[in-house]
C-alpha cells in the first residue's frame, strides 16, 4: 500500500494523471455521439452479452450484504446485463427489470452534480479526490487529515459531497439530487422506502462520521440532514437498464444517449472518471482497474457500472457480493464483455 504520510500528494497527482489520460481517451466522444462507438456488429455485441450471461448465470459465489438488514432479503438470483452505446443502442441479457437499491453507485451522480454546480476547485478544497487507502466507512482518514484529503466515494467524503448541494430546505436539496439521477437515467426514479427505512434505522456510524466531519468544518450545514439525504439517495430503486443508461451518459460525454439531453458538461467527465478509477470498487479498486482499465462504481445492493469512454456504458445487477462488497457475477461478466469488445481505453490495438 502506498504510504500517504510519506507521499502526501502522490495519490492526488495520480488522480490528476488518470484524469488527463481519460480525457485523451474520451476525446472521440463527440464523434461517438453520432456514430456507433463499438465497431462490432449488432449481432456480435449481443452475442458477447449473451455469452457472458450464459457463462455466469449459474455461478453461486458470494452472498448478499446483510449489514443493512433488508438487503439480505433481496433475491440473490437476480442477474441482468445491459450495455448501452453513445448512439443509444441497447443490448441486454437476463433479468433487466428487477430493481435493487442503487447504494454507493449514487455517489457517482451526486459527485457529478457538485462538479456541475460548484466545479473541481471547490470539490478539491472541501472534500478532496484522493484514494484513502482505508475501508469506505473508516474514521481514520478523517482524524489523520482533519476532514480533508479524501474522496466522494468513501462515506465521509460522500456525506460531505451531499452536504455541498445547495438548497433552502432538505426538500430543495433532495429535488436536485433525484432530478440529477432522473436526467442520467432518462426516466423518473423513486426511493425504495423499506430500504430507506432499514438504512435509516442502522446508520448510526454514518451519523457519527457526519458529526466528526462537521467538527472539522468540512460539513458546514446540518450534518444529520446531510446523513439523511445521503441515506435516501442510496435507497433509490434502479434496474440494470437504468444503471446502464446512467453509465452510458458518462461514456457519451455527459449526454444521455436515449433522451439526448446534455446532463453533465463534457469537461467534467474526465475528473469524474478519475475518481471512479481510483476509488470505485472499495478496497479492490486497484485490482479492478489493473485488470480492466475501466472506471467503475459498485454498490452493495448488487449493482456495478463501468464506462469505456466514447464506447459504451455497461451495468450488471447481481446481489451476491465478494468479501470487499462488490458483485461477484458483475465483475466477471463486465471484464469478459469489455475484453471481447475492446473496452479498455489503455490497450494498444495492433
């Protein structure tokens, strides 16, 4: 593990470097919006999706998250794959309609809202963009850096990012959050109330984290309101197609490939992807990025999204997780599909 004490800016420099490389990788996004980004035929792409589904549909590794009680009751057999290209073509296999809670994948789209409204400088000053090298709910980075130098995907940074959204009331802030998610998904989403209730009854650690962030001045408003809004955003209900359209919107330079609405300024895509690359799969982020080259984000509800800039956004929903909190079947299926379709933006093609 890289020592943050010995190299205090090394991870920030790494994030900047990844952002620059991803910006280069995504430089063809404008063309991708008007022409198919994946060069294989429609039948070839569908065949790849079908093959991955058939390969992993009977895999029984992992188990549902149970630290949020209601998640343990979600059907572990749900398994759906959807890939969406920047020109709006949709390829799917398996159960693409069953819904799960978005959980930590929500952090990507709240971060997108902050990049759009407040910009990169404000984000880096308030929250940071560094991988912490600690578990997602650890308090140690807060104490070590006095509420700074983390990222929007670990819980302290995620709650602080939610707290940055402006609004006179909690309802105003929530309207911005869910409106953003709706724009990325291309349809109206809603909160799974049983999931929200279950999380709200068991989020004492997140409330404590928020109070500590408030003590250090990273959260300047009501920390408990920020925690509640964060809890609610994690409980938004989505299916595999919703997540794939949301991912494809990022892949297409911030323009929803289905509705054609420009949801996020293209200049914010590379920084967003950089944080996904360095911190998207909890403690397995480095291994995942090493193997695939794809910025991604997982959630303990069983969803996983990944982005090949200018080529496709892909999502898999499968609730059983590995010990690090990432969907087992989703990781395997996305890796196979990306390899078959040439999704790694760093791979040299000869």
